[in-house]
């Protein structure tokens, strides 16, 4: 599936037209938001209408409303899927989310062309996702530096020990995301996070992604001293974002 998505993205990039710059944007630090969370684990709450593996999550998605609900529920940052073909996302969704809240917004997409980094800045993203499965370690480092040169941060995502070693042999990203999803089977297990943690320098911010659905999952990540978690499905399918986050942290809904 990843290869199919990347081929589609290559085709899209051939006709990429830069959007107009979103005005009055105040950049926020994803790293600082996760480190200084009011909870023992920072939360990046994801706005995701659909996924290739799970189908449609929400028929009528209003990204600004969801973003405000996430922020009011205590999320530390927001992730917005902007891929249209496979996740039914859009740049407009990110723009609306960014304009609705005062917390960092991560652009989650498949970035394979340097122009997409500039595009991310123009639409107001505070950070971008860079996927080790989609880029060589050298190219990923190049894109990482370009993002920071443009005033953005980058969450560098790995799926296994080989990807992690390749990245760390090239450079040390400030934020590393461990995706718990097996790209071949689409199965998720938090054991992936547990297995890769010992390989990561202690000073780096670590985000566990995919498969975080229960309070027990949150407890496990806290016990491993992970900095943050990216949570999508569990919050998109909860009765409300407030109830979803409260459930994950065993809090009483007020």
C-alpha cells in the first residue's frame, strides 16, 4: 500500500501548484508542546476523515470544529491528514484547523518532494511528517534541514530497527515517531515502541504512533517514559474528543 501511495504522490507532485500563503500565522513548537504537556504523556490528536485500512471515520468532517474540540479537551497538538486520494484529507482542512486553535499543527502527508515543505509552510503547518520508509536517510536529512530552515519542525517516523539505525547513523532528529503499524500486514502492536526505545538517545522527543486506543495503552507508554502519542482513530470514533481523551487517561468527564 505504501508503494502505491508514493506512486500516486509522485504523480501529484508533477503538477503541484503552490498555494497562497495563509496570513496571520503564529508558529508553535511541537517539541515544546509535547515536553510541557499538562498530562504525563503529550497527545497529538489527529484529524482524519478516513484511512485505507479502516475506511470512513466521519462522514461530515468540520476540521475547525474538531480542532477546537481537541484543544478544549486538552490535546497538546493536532495532526491533520492532508492526503486526498487515500485519506480524504486536504490542505484546506489544515488551514481551517490552524486558524481555529493556538496549539501546534502537524501536517501529516507523504512528503517526497522538497516543494511540499514550502507548501506546508504556506498553508500554516508548524511541523511536517517525514517518513523513513519513503525517503533515503540522506534525503530525509536534507528535507529535515530544509524544514527547520523554513521555520518548521519535523517528526521523523520510523517503523523498525533498520529504519531507525539508518536515520540515527545520518543524524539525530529532535522528534522521532515510532509507527506501531506493520506496513506489510497493517497490524499494530505497541511492542514496536518498546523494542525500539533502547536504541534512541534519551535526549530525543519520542512519539508513539498508531494503535493507541485504550487507557492501558497510555499506561504502557507512560511506564516506558515516552514523550507523546499520536492518537487518531480512538478520538475520531469517540462520542466527543473530551470523552475520548478522558477515557484514555482514566479521568472523570467534567
